[in-house]
C-alpha cells in the first residue's frame, strides 16, 4: 500500500509559485530571443512592433455586470463570472473588438457575467499559453482583481494550450468552441437537435480527455495486483481508455440515430418535391432576424428573442405567392464566425434544407457593425455544406434602425439584394413580389376543359399552376394555364379541342 503524502513532504504554495514564475520567465526570455529581439535594439525581424506586442489592450463596454443589487445577489449564485481573452493577429482593431463583443454576447447567452475583456496583439498565438507567458501572468492578475472564476478565449484552443493557460491563471479556461456548444446544448429542443448537439460535444471532448495520478492508472486483478503475472488476468484498460471507448460507442450510436432521422427528413422533402412545391430557405447570421422574418411572412409563431442562437430547430411553413402558387419556407440554424466544424458536420442533414432549396433568402443584420463580415461567414459555411449553387437573395433586415449609408453600400455591392424590416413590415410586400419572381415557374402551356366532377384537378391548378385564364362553361371549367410536367400528364385527357 502506498504511504500517504504528509504535509511536510509537499512543497509549499509559495515554492510552487516561485518555480512557475522562474520557468515562465525563462520561457518568455527564450521566446523573445526566438522572435528576433536584440538586447539594446528595437529590431524584431518581420514581427510586430515592440509596443504592440507588449500591450495588453482592454476592450471597453463588455461588462454585463448588473447594477440592481437585488438582482446581483440572486444571479451571482448561478452565473459564472468570466474574463474574455483574445489574440489579434490580422485585420483592424475594430474587427478584433467586434469579435470580442460577439464573444461577450455568446458568454452572456450561455448564462455568464462578463467582467472584463483583454486583447493581445501578436503575429501568431503563442503555441504554449495562447497569450504568451508574460501576458498570461498579467491575465492572472486581472482574474484575481475581478474575482472571476472562468477565462473564455476567442478561438479554439488546443488541449495543451488550455491546460498550460489554466496552470497560469489558476481558474477554468474554456474556448469559443466549447462556449458555442454549450449554448446549442441549452437551446436544442427537438430530438434531432439534441442528438446533433450531443454528437458535436462528444467529438469535441474526445481528444481533450485528461486525467491525473492514480485515477488514470492501469487496473489489474488477481496475482497481477501483487506483481505476479503468471496465472493473473493481466493489466486492464486505463480509466481514460475506458472513457474513450464509451465515448466512441456513444458517437457511433448517435450517428446511426441521426442517419435514421435524416431518412425521415428526406422522405418529407421528397414528398414536397413530388407535389411540385418550390422551396425557399432562410439562412443567415445568428440574431439577424430570421425567425422574425418567418413569422412576418407566414405567421409561424416561432420563438423570437434578442439572443444568439435563440432557435436551432428547423421550422418549415407553407405560403403562397401573390398569384396563388404554393411554396415552403424553411428557417434554418443561425451561423456565426468560426462555427465549430463539429457542429457543421452534426447539423449537415439540417443544413441540407438550404442546398435543396430553389431560392435562398440570406438574411443580414443591417444594424450590425460589420454586416459584410456576417455575409462572408455565412457563405463560408454554405460552401462547407455544398449549398453554393442555390439562387441567393441578400435580405438586409433591421433597415429601420440601420445606418442608411451601410444599407446603400450593401445594396450597391450585392447584385440581388433588398432592404426590409421584419419588425415594422417595411419592404415585406416588395420581398414577397421578389420571391414570386425568382421562384421557378411552371413552363408547360395547357388549355384544358375539366369536368365539374374533377374539382380536385381545378384545385391543384390553383395551387401549383400559373392560371392565365379561367371560364365556367356548360361542360366544365375551361382553364388556360402553365403547369409543371407532373400535372400536365394528368391533364392530358382533358385537353380542349379547337
């Protein structure tokens, strides 16, 4: 039996901190020399200026700490208090700060309280501690001063980066990917949505399993426990191997379940296709107003909230054009910069609604500080799911509160675009007319005399065809229309003669 570790055997906390500081200071010096710094000189090779690299910029206006003391006393019991950290490697400082503000909104959506945000200018993130050893120590001081219990980094950290940064700041460290996965887990409602999110979470967790000490040691039984191998069971799996095997088993089951749900979704989609019903997909950045637009167009009653990823489950509703042609509107999951690849893969069956659509309404928040960045982020995800061949219309939403110059700039740059306000209804009639114009129209010209006993065919003509003329005569309903091939074949016996 292993003897317990007595207090006098363990190094003191001061000794540990001194050792860490000594090691990190040597690491910081080595990194500085590698980056091209020369003692007494200002040259740093092709890297950034010394002043930029040594500055840890505070990002103002991120705190979500409430002023109502009664609410604070209640919410502090359940909210994590977080400090945000990011490395700015390219683009302007405005782009970097906009990304940080989006991270703050994500953290608040997940139920956290943002206390502070810091931004480090570097050529590349530090492979060890993400920020660099010196700035990691500064971050630790900020965490202590703010009383935070979590650090959220604005990227996906490698397992070693997260572990090294946690060792320095002494609190939990999570990355942007883990934060988004947590939000999806909170908001997923349908069985398919929950399965997709769980699959993405397990795929993210698998390479990040970690253990410490005896909890990860090998298990053995019989004589092997006493060091006698003959006649024993032999060494068993480590605990981390058991966890990894269980996760892989669960991943395989979730993939089978999602494949079965995809078959059901494909069946419903093919049913709509067989009826000749065109489809319109609504896609766009999260919180751009997609659900509000769906409610305005179809009175769907979908949840609307000023929150990132408020709705995740796909909603499909029927509508019709001004000339009476039916079509479906599908609201899909919102996108975000650096959407975790695990989520893109897990939600692939849902995002196929976009790839199979006849028309894509790409909704953009016109009041956002960087609407063009939103458009690029969404198109990047659409490329990943092979949905780039769908006819696209840029719908600039929130035009009632957006800067008119920004709206005009997007309208000028994007060939197929329109400005609307889903909240006030401004531009909605023009959008409906545009949908009717862009949807595929029946192209077979027919003139038929349908007996009054076949009212079902007349009803289908009104639902699926473009009626050019209609007249009620003694023998039935005389209709001149443009129809799709399926309906044309059924109408062949009733073709009007002469």
